[in-house]
């Protein structure tokens, strides 16, 4: 049974940049200050804090240092290290902390600066089996995953192009998007773009950047007492780590969304047809294709046809990442999942600007965390949000 007892009342996001010259702490401080300014709150009002573990820092006391820098003394903290699921996971845990009385008002935030301070350590079997043969990071892994999909199912290149173009059209109206990406692209541009990791094209891929984003979360009762008028309620959540981890050679196109998609929808009493806004984690276009199929928007192997038949524009059947997503707004390192989350919340708060969706009654936000050896991504998460007043 879904509940609207917890509310997201405001979001903040700073402009994505390349080589900003700023540290993780600079970026986190900027977005925290923006959130305080927008809500009229003071640091002493904040009782809970969830932050991501960025690519660029390895300080075991990072959250303590952030609390000191912000001037907050929280009664509940979380340092989330689930990669692209950190924002959604942090939100779910903040909601639980509020329900259990550990804090009354929480900030869920992410910040990272991978283009200023490059660092991308990976564990598992990658160093032994992937790095020596030149996989060269996420694009290599997703190129292999995409090749496997093409072997199994019907594939229409223009379908992924349609996703990329839809997100780019949305990014044109997003002042926080990377300036370099706020340029229109056509299907011809997409098909002619160079191969990065065959069959993965340039416009299938995300661009890393520096940035930060944050949300203010509290009980719905407290939000009303404080005078907030519009809410985004997290009404259902599901996550799964190390999907098929008991198998040594699972199919790399199989993801945790096959399990948690139906589970999250059941918790909320919804079906895929009920979803008004789709905000998937989009480091690569093929990841969105797999999510559409395995969450249940269409049958396995029918994703390309579903995409070709669906309008993903902000005016369409299933508005897709209406700020441009990570692919066309930029991926601020391990704060990247916040890009899609805060835009979904903006839509429900009716702060979507030019791309405001009509009747934004709900949104599905997904997360992907980590790229292990020989499997799909390590963590899958789904958050379902409902609009409230």
C-alpha cells in the first residue's frame, strides 16, 4: 500500500560544467546554499543528510567533513556508495529515517568533479580480465552488452537515435545542461556519429562533467505546517544488488529491473501504463532500451518497436528525462543519478519551465550503479513519485 506521508518539497541544482576547477566540497557547498536560499531554511534546521560517495574523494570521514563545512549537526547521516543508485537509495533511506523519527528534515544530495579531478577506481575482476584487453571503461562494457542484445533480438538503430534526439530537444531548454550539449541533433547526425565502442555511437554515450544536485525531504505533515504547497511523494521503492550473482556467466542483457520493475509497480498499485513521466538512468541509450523492456513497458525484444511507436517529448505519451537526462545535460560523476531525479521532482512541483508536462501526476525514476565483470550493472533501483498538494 503506497503512502504519501513523506514529501520532497524543493530541489536545487547547479550548472553542469567541464573542468570547473572546483572540488567536491565547493560543488556540494554551492548546491546546499542554493537549497537553503530557495527554502528560507538555515543549516541548523537540517537534521538528516545523505550524500553520495564521489569518484573524486576517498576520505573515510567525508560526511563528517561535509557536516563541518555546511555548519550542520544532523542526528542521521548516510554516505551512499551505490553509484548511480545513490540518490534514489539515499532518498528511500531518508524517508525511512523520517518515518522512524531519526530526523525531521533531511537533505539528499550528490556532488562530483570527475573532469577536474579524474579518478575511476574499479575492483572485482576488472583489473585482471578487462583492463588488460582494453575494455577502456563503461563504453567498452556497454558496447559488448549492446552487441549481445543485437544478437538476441530485433534491433532498429533509429530507435536509440530517437531516444537521443528526444533528450537533446529537452536539453535545449535547460540552462543547467552542459553548454556543449545544448545543440540540436538530427537522425542523420546520430547515424553519422562516430563509433565509440562498436556498435555504440557517440550520441549513445554520456559525457562526464562537474556538478551537484540536492533535494529537501520531510514529513508531509511538517511540510504543510511550514507552508509548502506542492509536494513530490516517494510512494514506492525497490532496489537489487548483484543480480544473478550466484551465476558465473549470466546473460549480460539480464538486469535487476526484471525483478524490481514489477515489484515497485505492485507496491504503488500501478502498471507501466499508469506512468506519466519516465526518468531513467541514461548513461547509454541501450540502458534505457533494456529498462523499458524489463520493467514491463513492452515485451522482451520489442523495445525498439515500442520506442518507434511512442512519443517521448515533453508533450508526448511518455515524457522522457525532460531536462535532457545525463546524455544531453551531462553526467556529474557519481552525482549523475540526481540529474534525472531532481528533474522528475521539478515536474511534479510544476517547476518544469518550457518543458513542463501537463498533468504531472507521477514519475518513475531509475538508477544504475556500477559495471562489474561479466554481468550487467551491479545495482538497479526504481523510485515511484506521486504529485501531492
